[in-house]
C-alpha cells in the first residue's frame, strides 16, 4: 500500500524554531518527513520502519551532530 501524505497527521517538534522546522507523519507503514515552510506542497522524504529506526538510533548516539557531519 502506498502512503497517503495528503491525509496524514503531521507533527512538528517542540524544538523547532521559526523558519527551521520539519514535520513528521506516518502513513501505510511509512514515515514521511517534510519542510514545514512548504505548507504541504513540497516533497516528502519517505522511510520504511527499519530505515527510520536506524536513523533515530544514529541521532540518539550522536552520529549526526554538525561537528561529526563536517568531518571527512
């Protein structure tokens, strides 16, 4: 089944500030991420469950800090 992002319930992090926000939703077993500024008209990045779990584990372990991302 394909995700239906038009009817998904989107959530924005409480850590978002003005102008730098992303939203997350689920649909048909997928997780979607979009830019809040696009007001639903922009692209949606789609992740399956195992991809999303791996990403969250990387965030929790500090793999995606700006410092680590800027290292070669």
